[in-house]
């Protein structure tokens, strides 16, 4: 098991939400377009305006993997791997 940095409550909530979205999508890429980011911000108000920063933190801390890709609304984060919450 790899050691990872502890998460703040809102970042952990985002990680668990991404896990849920990724599982619902049969572990296929999840595009975080503006409507999905808005939905996440509604569920986790502490992350309003900070979802992209939280994604970068989760990737650096080895909780998720994502890349930026071109979606319908321009450049959007695409989550392609989420490590299972314990």
C-alpha cells in the first residue's frame, strides 16, 4: 500500500464523488464539463471555484489521475483513473 497525504474533508468528498462518477461510467473516462463541475460545487460548497485546484492536489497526492482534453466547451479535465476509497 502506498502512503498518501491526508485529505481535507472537502477534498475527500471530491475524491469519493469522483470514484462514484467513475464507477457509474464503468471505469471509463469521466469528462468534467462545466455542468458537472457546477454539480460538484453544489454538493461540496467548500470547493466552489476550487474544483480544478482540488483535482490537481488529488493527482499529486496519488488519489486520482486526470488529464486536460478538448471537450464540447473547450479544455476540460478528464478523469481516467480513481483509486478506490477505503
